[in-house]
């Protein structure tokens, strides 16, 4: 439906461009902002006559993690420090951000990363973070990992996944960061055999930003 309307959009933009030379018809402060997912059907003339802006995921784990800490609601102090089980919440929150970064980075390896290409994005992260906060608050005694795996893995991120092998990969990655072992501080639960990647001790959001910087 939207693709069929692009021809009409192209005509509207052409009319506006022609009217732009007459300041009595178009206010000099008028601007038209358009947003779109990548598509081959988007009119080339609009792209040629406009200023193009893109918002791409940061490159590298550090940049991706740093960017995630500026995403709403994570960046809000009342949210970041508001869970009644702060140790559990912050451990799993960092794991979730790491998981999100890993999913983004695997795209760089083409078919070795994912069988199919997927556009995991900030809305996937936002809803997952909010669900994590709710689950930890409602089940303070026993963390509902099965529910978290289902909602975050199969629904939020997995809802985009169309290949069975990619789904297995995604769920195995999530289980690395969402497990009871992450609460074990002695020794620190490591995300990788090398031990280079792990969740830092509980702290304020600036401590986490410094850790990944």
C-alpha cells in the first residue's frame, strides 16, 4: 500500500519544488521531513533533490554499548536505579546491552554471522529493557529466566528471525547473558572463555559508561 503511494509522494514533492521559487506560495521556513526504511521503490528524484540523513548502528562493541546507555529509558536515573532488586537488574541489563551489541556486530560477517540479514534496532532493545525491569520487580525471589528468554529471545528479537538456524544462534547467545550464573560475583561470570568480557560490579550509570569506554 505504501509503495503504491510513492508515486503520489513524488508528484507532491515535485509540486513543492516548483512552488518554492514563489515565496508568496511557500513559506521560506517550510521544510518537509521524510523517514523511510530502505526500499528500492523509493523515488530517486526525491533523493536527488533532498538532503539525506542516515542513522546507523555504531561500529564495534564499545561504541554499541556506549550508545545503548544513552537510549531511553536506560539513561533515566529513575529507571536505571529504580528497580527493587538493583543487583539482579543491573547484571541482566548489562547482559542485555551486550547481547544487543553482539547481534548487531554479527552482521559484519555476512552469512557467517547470520544466514539472513536482520535489522535489529533500538525499539527491540527498549521493549526488552522495560520487560526486564517488570519481571525483576514482580519476581524478586526467583528470576523468571524462561519468561525472559521467551519474551526477549523468541518475541522481541526472534520476531524478526526467519531462519531456524539463526533462531538457535540467537537463543544460545541470549542464554550466555541471561543465566543464574551471572549473579555469581566470585568468580566473576565471564561471557567468553578468554575472560575479557564480563559484567562489571554494580554501580551508577557513569561507572558502566566508564567501564565500556
